[in-house]
C-alpha cells in the first residue's frame, strides 16, 4: 500500500541500513515475514557513555536543527533514575550530558521529582514537549518543554499517581491536546491498558477513553504506548510494547497498531504477532533480562523510512529499521 506520512519531516540523514540480504532461502522467508530489522551495529549507546551511568536505555530522540537531539534515561551507579539531554549529528553516535537535566519550574509550587524515567519527546506547535514517568508519591506522568535542549521547563504533572507510558500526539485532536497513557500501580504492575485523554491547555486532562486491553500471547499481561503516534494516510501508527508473564518474570516485546485519525481511541487494526521480541544477547541479558522497549521513532516522509530507538534489557539502547508502507501492510495482514 502507498502510505503517506502526514505533517512529517524530510530527514535525508535518518539513521539507516537496508534489510540484510540472506542467501539461505529458508532463513530469508523467515526474515521477510517481519517488517523490521535490527541495526547490525547494535547496541548504539553503551551503558557507560556518561561518567556515572549504570545504564542508558528507554530514550527519546527527535530531529533538531538538521541534526538530532534527545533525552535519555540514565540510571546512575547508585541506581537512581534520571533523564539527561544529548546531541548527535547522525542519530547513532551520541554525546550525552554527564549531569541530569535541571528543570526550571514554570511556577515554584510544582513539586520536586523523586526520580524521572522513560521520556518521550515530541514537537508540538512551537516547542519540544517531554513527558516522562515522574516520581511523586509513586510513578505519575511529568510534563515539560524545551526550545533548545539547553534549558528545560517543568510543568504541572499531567497525571496523578499511578500512571506510566505517556505519549503525546504531535497535533491537537479537535481543539485539544491529546495523549495515551497507562494507569498502573506503585510497583511492577501486573496489569495495564492504554487509555486516551485530552486537554485544552496541557494542564487539565479529561475526556478519557479506553483504547486497548492486553490480549493473548506476548501482549497478555499489560500493554503501553511506545513512541509518540505517527500520523499517516491510513491512521495513527502507534508502536506499543506488550508484556507476558513467564515462569521467570516479565518479557517485553513490541508491535504496531493503527488508530482512527480523529478518534484515536478507535482501533483500526491490531496485529496478533509482535514485530520485535528479545532474542539478541543484549536484549536477553542485562539489568532486566528479556526487554525490548520502544520509546522514540524517526520517520523520513520522503522515503517512508522509520528508525525506532528501543531500550534493550534495561541496560543499553538499540535501533531497528523499517519502511512505513511495509509495516502498515503487515499490521493489516496480521490482525487479532
Ligand atoms: C517498566 C519500566 C520500564 C522498564 C520495564 C522493564 O515498568 O520500568 O522502564 O523498561 O519495566 O523493566
């Protein structure tokens, strides 16, 4: 299908590698069954890229001034969770600040954060908004913005505890800003559905709508939005993680669904299989084994190339590539 990217960017310098050519016809069949492939030089960000980082994973990347900027989850060697800014010319080689972001509070009443993790970043109207899992009497959703990745401003928390996996839409839906989130509990939540909410001002949130619940197999325990939704001619393309509970704990895989453009709580198509699951050694072994966790997507609207940044085993960051029309065709062909 010829899928158009709406309101996207031209990114001639998007990180990219063609799908590997596999000469064994049996293995080639298996490889072609999946619409995305890993970067051959994964992981791209090692755990110790900054002075005191224990791990750098679940991190957000956006196009910035013909290059790239990002906000990275850097747990330090005391295992404190925080987010640090970074810059890159090619989206692959990164310079990440040693110190976490020091937010300027929009007003002095905004509470301090006990910790910050799993940021998503998206450009809306005139600035880059950040949404992250914020420690305030348990995990809730923190919100902030930057114009330049130098100064960062913290706004009121968008959602009360307990909530995680906030992903903002790049434009208003009707007259309101919009997000997906996942209500949770104070611990390693054994449940989780994706919920849609709207806000006229990014402070007061309401009009909550249920989007998707866990279903079978790899997505049987909980699901949560990954990167901010991507607007296409066929609907919002939403990468999301799904979790199953094995005898040894949680296993995090991811896939993509298509949602209605004006009513994004309505699911157009949701696939049964995952696209990526933990199978490489850096996904199977680390601080939390068996985790592939997508949080950012770069998309080139000219070629339809997509590069997804994902956390690997809560330790390092990897890249997977795909083409938007192949992914949409695959989602439509593999529905639950
Ligand atoms: C979730 C979050 C993610 C993490 C995942 C697997 O609850 O903490 O940051 O990647 O668990 O440990």
